[in-house]
């Protein structure tokens, strides 16, 4: 099964994605701290200290990284630029800010489905003739050679 010319290779997409996630993790580390919160335990009648992880802030940093770079940097993130690929609309033309928000929103939602969504999303690339992940299909985008 051949794919249309110009589509980015699966390995380059993988390595660009890994690099982007390393960058996102470095950027979001200050926002992903664990702090403690006091919670009243009414059954025992005492205050308890529970750890509160700030994963929402780390997720927001990730969303903003991908959304802003794809929207305003020619459909590329740092990883995509290094590996010579970019995201484009499947109809041609220029990516819209809303289109990128849909793409990243679907990807974020799938990631929060306890890793199963992420695996299905990324595995979709292996079988799709246009190498689209589910988040690409939702936003009607393709990952092409830059």
C-alpha cells in the first residue's frame, strides 16, 4: 500500500514527537511539582495532608507548546523543524489557529484516556494510507516533508 508523495515518514514523525515531548517535559517541570493540601477527614475528625500534583498546568504547557508553534511557525514544532516535517491542512493552504486547536485538543483528550487513547491514536498512523493519526483526521491535517 503506497502513500501519497511528500508524506512524512513514520520514523521521522516518531523521533520528532519524542524530541518535542522531551522539550515539553523540560519546560513543564516547574509547573508539574507536587504540593500538599490540608483536607478534613470527617470520618476520623482530623486534618490530613494529601499530595496534589499539578498535572493540569503541565498539560496546559504542552497544549500551548504544540498549538502556538504549529499555528505560528509554519506548522512546525522544534522537533518537526529538526526532522524536516510540518503539519498542513489536507486540502492545502495554510493551517488555521482553530484547526490546530482542534488537532491538539483531540490529541490531549486521547492522551488523558489512561494511555490507551494515545496508543490507538499513534498506532493509527501504521495502518492509514495517508499516515494520519486520529488527531490528524479530526483536524483534517497531514504531516508532510517540509
